[in-house]
């Protein structure tokens, strides 16, 4: 049976193609050098009515703003997609947009030289006053409704650090600032600089559910504890429908008890740290190794798979964590095993050669032989294999 499938595009595709062709044609006629990817992203932002929505969310006086907050916000959103291998300061945004047709990107004619850092700084202040959490969440909901995305019940949570230059001193008689700029664990590897942090929860589609600015020394375990409490308030009883995913810093006693509070525990996925709950990780691996009940998960990373494609196996066992029944999942892969076996073979061949050479040496004093043996063992103590050595003495009588 032959099934007829019409080749006619849907009305949404037709409308998008018409608008996009119009944008590209106008750009070519004006002989502007506007990057292609910016035109695509601007088209999607226009479908979301991004500029109008930002203008409604932010308090501003139209008579005192040369360009509306929505226009400036759209220019900020587009900045990361400008072809560049460096971060762009607010004071240099005008240079980045030089030679581009900004009317195509934001809908109003703008001379890039009119843009300055004061405009964008004022915009960020107003965004903070209006509440970043509400603004990001409403934009995320607009994306879901505009593009008819089904509801997603997966929550990904993580933090990142942002280094800042300067001292940011606080006088003793002043009230402590709402945000503490200080030293902390820098994910940018800049321990010499003060920082702030941001925490964000997104769903499985990458849409922001909740975001929060944090002090520079906020620990990830404390952040997760705050976030779980906040999500309890945001979702209420519906929180039990979601799966909360975070890194190993999630797993400590307060967080586990918070996730399992009440009659409806929250489902979560995390990696078990080595020192968590009486060495639970080591105990689980030992038990799984003794059971040897694995289920194949197939190959990974190469399609179609070849002979070097790593294979994965998995298994699951019940565990009790702070009097709560849970499941621990254990995975193993042939990828790392093959690399380790190759490294072990290399070390073994090299060590065997050196041991043979050492065995040919003769010492006239037993103490010298023992000292040389100890030195050899210490030199090779960090290898993945070990060797047992012994001193053999031989007595030769020259005058019987």
C-alpha cells in the first residue's frame, strides 16, 4: 500500500519562510554585513514578541529612554551569537554592531554609535528591580506556548561562578549588601578574584524554571537545599511529578531528608560521592561486583558503531539512605577498561625489561643490594602493577 504524503509545507513554515526571505532580501539591498545567525535568532525573538514583553515587565519612562528596554534587551540577547572569540564588555557593544543593519534585528533604526554602556547598565538595573526570576520564567512559558512544547517533568539544577575585578569594600558602619561579593570556589579557575554566583533550574527542554543570584562563597550543597525548598513552594504538591537532577553536591543528610519529606518524596538523580553515607559508593560497587548481574545498554558515541565503540552495562540495587529506601544504579563501560588494559600491558613490558637488567647486576655487599632494591621499588611505586623482588646471596669459596 502506498501512503500519499503531501509536500505542501504547513502555514507556520510558510509564514516563517516568507518573513525570513524578506529579512534576507532587505539586508542584501541595504548592503549591510549582518551575520546570518543573528537574523535567524531575531526572527524567533520577534515571534515571541520579546521586545513588547520586556517593555511590559519593566518600569520605565518612555520620554527618558532613547531606546526602549525591550530593544536594548534584544541587542543583549543577540550579542553572544556575534562571531567572536572573546567576551564583549558593555562599553564595546557599539563597536560589535558597527556595520550591521540593526533595524532588521530590533525593528527600529539605530545608529550603533548611539549605544553606550550607561543604557545597558540602566536596563540591567531595571531588570533586577522587576525581578529576574519572574522575567525569565514568563519568557520560558512564552516559548513553550508559542512553539507548542509539551510539559517537561525533568529539572536540571546547577551553579556557575562569575569573577569580578575590583575590591568592593564594605564599611563597618554600612548595612551589609544584599549580594556578597567575595572569594569562593571559582569554576573559572581564578582564585585570586572575588566573585558572585548564579544558580539556575531548567527543564528538560532547557527552559528556565527558576534562577537566583548567590553570594560568591555559596556552597553547592547549600544552594541545592535552598532550591529544593523554593521548588516545594513553587510547585506545591505537583513537585512530586518532577525528577530533580543535580551533581554530587546534592547528596548530604539535610538535602536527602528535605527531598524525602512528607508523604510524597521527590524523585532525584545524582552521583554518589566517595565519602557519602558510610562509604555507600564503595559498598554498592562491591555488592554489584559479587552479584554480577548486568544488563547491556548497547554501544555509545559512534554511529554506526565500530569495533572500538565502548559498550555499557548497568544494574540496580535497593539501598537505605538515612532510613529512606532508594535505588542505586551502577554503570560500567568497556571504554575505560580497554584503555587501562593497554596501559597495564605497556607498563608490564617496560617493567619486565628493567627487572631483567636489574637481575643481571651483582653486588659484593648485601646492604648495597637491599638499598638498590628499595630504591627501585620506590621509583616504580605509582605504577598500575607491582613486582616482588628478593636478594639472592651466593657464597664462593676460593680457598677450600
